[in-house]
C-alpha cells in the first residue's frame, strides 16, 4: 500500500512537471511547431522574429494510440483472423535546443514503438541558419537564403516525409497509415538548402547506412537533392511543386530508402498466416534493391479550405543486368473547415506497381483511405478512417499476398507538443 501511494505521488509530480514545462516552452528560431501550427510546413522558413537571448531547451513529446477493426483474406484463405482491439500505444520524447543565434539542435527518442518496445534514439541533427558563431554577420548575405543541416536523422528527399507519421508524431498525417512505398530512413547526412523568393534547392549526401560501423565491406554513398517552388499567391491560394532525386552507389550491400523506419508499420498484425508471422513492417512495400535511383514529384495546392497533395515516384534497380523498377502514385484531397480549420474530411489513393527484376512477373498494390479528423486543441487530434488495400498480379503468386486484401475502420488519437 505504501509503494502504491509513493508511485501515485511520483506520477502526479511527474505529470505536474510536464504541464509546467509545456507552459514554459520557449520560442525557437527557424523551427517547425510540433502541433497544428506545423501543418503544411515543409522546409523551415528563412523568416525569423525570435531574438536569441541565450541557450534555450524545449522539451516536447508525442503520443498516439489506435483502435483497429480490420479484416483480411487472400486467395488461399490462409491469413490469420484479426480481432477488433487497441494497438500498442507509441510515444516520442523530443528535445530541441537553441544553441546559438541561428544554430539549433533536434533529438528524438522513441520511448515506445511497434518494432522496438524499449526506448532508443531515433536520430538528431544540428540546423544552422546563421554563421555568427564564427563572427558576427559572417557570410550573412549567403546565410539569408541558406540552411545547413548535419546529423544522423531523416534527410530531405521528397515531400511525403513532411506529412507522414513518425512513430507517435502523427499530428501532421491526415490519415493513419503512411504511403505503401515509404521513402524514409535515418542515416548520417549533410545537406544544404537554398530558399529564396519561393524557389527551393536542396543538395546533400549520406553514406547509405542505417546502422553504422567502421568495418570495411559496405562503403556505399548516396547523393540526393530537390528543386521546387513554393509561394503563397494570395490570402486564399498557395502553390508548391517540387522534384527530388536519390541515387545510391554500387558499394552498398543494401539500400534503406524504403526500409529505414524502425518503428514498424501503422497497421498491426496484417498478412500473417499460421506458418508465416506477420511482419512488423506490413503492409509497407520495400523493393529491396541493393542500390537504386529514385525520383519523386510532389504537387501541393491549398485554396481556402481545399487541399491537394500528390506523389509520383519511380525507383529503378541500379543493377542493370538484373533490372526491375516500381512506380508509386499517391493523391490526397482534403477539405478543412471550421473557424480555425480544426475539422477536415478527405480521401487518399495510393498504388505501387512494377517488377522485382526484368524477368519477374508484375506486382500491383492499391490502397484507398476515406476519413476525417478533429483538432480538439492545436495539440490534440482525433481521426477516423476506412482503409482498404488489395494485392494483384502474378508477381504475388505462391505467397500469402496472392489475392490478398484487408479492409476496415481505424480510429487514432494523437498528441503533439
């Protein structure tokens, strides 16, 4: 009884401390807010009205939980029957630190995730928007349009990663799942972004490794970049169009671009049988090329409450002797309404089609989502969706994916601050 009372007191003190810390959250420079204010923010703006008055630490977090009601079947009727129940809740701890004028650090720790239930560091980076730490106004003309990011974290390929769920950070995703071919990985990288008069340019490099080691035998190199234009035409209309590329060298043993999210898939226990366990990463799809060339084109249009985001992506096997390529299409249409656009309704279509090699049969996967959400506050989002995903093509024959389909309703609640 004494232990129970002690735990209760400690828990109450901890929650009180969290509320107090949030109430004292400092403003940071060149920062994307981790709440509704961060919606439709891509690269951070070069506009800044936050004065540097010393080192400041912002402690934030994310929490997400789903109630899943899905059913599944395949050609052999061999898939495991699913129950309607809650999924494992996920949680993030975020530390953002203003280190100097124009210099900021970000660190995210997954406190609980599907694939790793123990806490571990997802990644982090330093972002530099001024070089005043060298001397005041050093290269200020260039740094007025330039941003440098260096770290071990997600890098800026494509625009879809700005709208995806990152473990428990689901507040920017209007639906529950991420895209089927989910271009997201955490690697050591350095990138330079130029942002001026609406024009955006990114150029960066990584070593292509998710897990780092100084041992020889995996000496890959990745070059990536982006060009685009983003402009608020008037009070009602915003237009953005970007194109990104990614190219990995033949020195790597495998490529992590579509297999780098260690938090697992957003829908649980899918596509498993009595003899084949469900993958923590289902129902995502990874082409599995050891090295590859990919590009992604993303249009974004917002007119008043109407919003459209698109994905056209192609990845090709870098080994020409084997061949193989896949094409991904995605389209989201949303209508945000209410006095502060706190409510929304919409749908998403997503498909991936192609061949593992030039000699392989075609595979096709399609998903549709319909749903909506309610920002109860700018930090709390509740959403509900209907999802259906199907598998077609002879390339799936002989596997549990042959003629497979899952569908049903998923409810998700998420907090971000």
